[in-house]
C-alpha cells in the first residue's frame, strides 16, 4: 500500500509540474526545485549536479528530471509513473491545440494568452537561474569567507569562459564542445586544487 501511494504521489506531483509549466523544460525548473525539495527527494546541491548532467545528456530536461527522481525513490516503477505524470499534460494539451489551433489562431484571446505566457516563461527560467547561481556561488550565504574559497573562483572562471564562448560571435563553437570543455576544466581544477567541486 505504501509503495502504491508513493507511486501515486510521484505521478501527481510531476503531473502538476507538467500541467502548470509553460515555456518548456527549463521553465519547469523552478517549480520542480520547489516540489523536489519540499518532499525531500533531492538536496539543493544534488539538483544543481542533476541539471548539469541532464543538460549534458540527450533528452528533454523535464523527462530526465522526472525519470531520475522517480527512479531514485521507487526504481523502475517510480521512474515510469513520474515520467508519465510529467508527459501526460503536455501530450493531452498538444493534441487539443493541434486540433483547434487553426480555428483560433487569429483570436484575440489566444493572442493575449500567448503574450502573457512568454514573459511568464522567461521569469520562471530567470528565477531558476538565480536560485542555482546562489547555490553554486554562495553555498554558505553571502559572507566575506567566500572570497577565500578556491571553489568560488574556479566556478566563476568556468562560468565566464562559458558565457564568452556562447556569446562571442566570431568564434563558432558548438554547445556540445562548450559542455565538454567545462567538464574537463572542472575535473582538472578538482585535481590541481584538490577541491570537491559542486
């Protein structure tokens, strides 16, 4: 009975995430963070590690997150029910939208809905980015001691290099290569400075 309730909880929580997230996988990050932390399924630093791993591997972020959390709680069936929960709302909505969109694409209500959802999605993504940045750069809060930590400087250098490689238009580097370079720098820094990077 406890096993079944756990599966239903995984399904329901990820169903809500899937149903109320607009703007794709990264937009769901903030809501997923809150749910996962509230239920104690992952710790804050584990979520950061998972995001880094998930964005470096194939597959949509939302499905990767649901599958991983489900598997960590109830192995195969947990992964199945959590993934089903997060996918089902989108699947259902897309079927409905595909059927009716041509009829309503010129509607002022539909246009207004899209106008309202775009900044909401950006706000959710920004909120998740800020939350993750605080966890990565200020794990113990904003104290003077963070500037004595080699982890802070290593993370800042890797972050700055990633931004430079992404936004410097004269150098065309594929995102996969940027991910690989960042991973190699992180591993090298861990060995050279003997620090456990998170």
